[in-house]
C-alpha cells in the first residue's frame, strides 16, 4: 500500500499516434475528470502526460524530441497508456545508410530522425541503436521503453483499436505494426481491444479506477489522537 504521508500524483504517459486526436480529446473531457475525482478522494491527483503531437519543424530539427519523450516516460513510470491503431509513426527507412557513432559526426543538415536517435543514445537510451530496433518508429520505441526496457510494467495498459479502415500506407509500416500488436499480447502485457472512443473510455475508466484503488486504497480517517484506520476496498 502506498504512503499517505504526502499527496500523490498518478500521471501516466499517453503514447499514441495522430489518428487518436478525437479519442484523446474524449478522454480528457469525459474520462480523466472522473479519475481525478477518485484520486482527490484520496488526497491525490490524476494528471496524464501527453506528448505534443504538433511539434514545429524547428523543434523537431533540434533532435531532442525522442530523448525528452523517453525522459517523460521514466518520470511517469510505472504508469503508461498506449493507444495502438492503424498508424505506425515516423521511422528511419530500412534502406538508410548506417548512422555514425556520435552526434558530432552527423552533418548539420542531417534528418531530424537521425539526430533524435543519436541524441537519445547519447543521453542514456543507447539501446535505440541496437540492431533489433533498426527502422523502428518513434512510437514503438516509446512503447518499448515502457513495456520492454523498464522492469516494472505492472501499470502499463495498452488499448488496440479494431477497425476495417486501412490508414497505414506503407507495407513495411503495416508489417511492423502487426508485429507490435502481436508482441504486446505475447509478452503477457495488459491489452484490451475497442472500436469506438466511447468503448475506449469505458475500458480506461475501469482499468484506472482499479489501479487507483489498488495503489491508493480509500482512506477512512478517524482523528482521535494518532489513530488512523486504512480501509482497503480493492486488492
């Protein structure tokens, strides 16, 4: 059970692609406020962290976007929400030339993806350059950080949209996306499936109410000196 000495904050990192704009807005408007109320009942808060999907070209060109996202995932751990649909996200083309060993060896006009990979590697995430992650999208790298690299995955939750639409144009991206969906299930991670934003909301509300109750059980405070009674209502 968590320590009630200080107010707590559950701030899952939300990882998704551009196709989930309407879904994310629905969650922010309808679902997250309900989770915030549950946390407030326990003197805490629920404040998901969502990476900016509308970074300007200038900000992307700094090459820091991947490293900063990884840092945020580390700070939010062990809480993570992955929304997986039909888009795979930005990735380095499989036919691209081998990256140099350090960021200093990149030309000034290097692609932002190359810069981002080397900066991330330089600042503590050198695994992104492993051969097994060649041409892996930044979207999948973020999932890998939370679900495969970090040890504690107890509060990682993944939600996969099932749809008849085909948004993925590239055959390679489609293949890698199918691999990702399969690997999440095969590794025994918590995976749920949905078709509409309302179904997604129901799943997230159910899962995260359970997490809140499990990590921060309801506190009945009887103030008679130093007597505190903790009632655990969900285990």
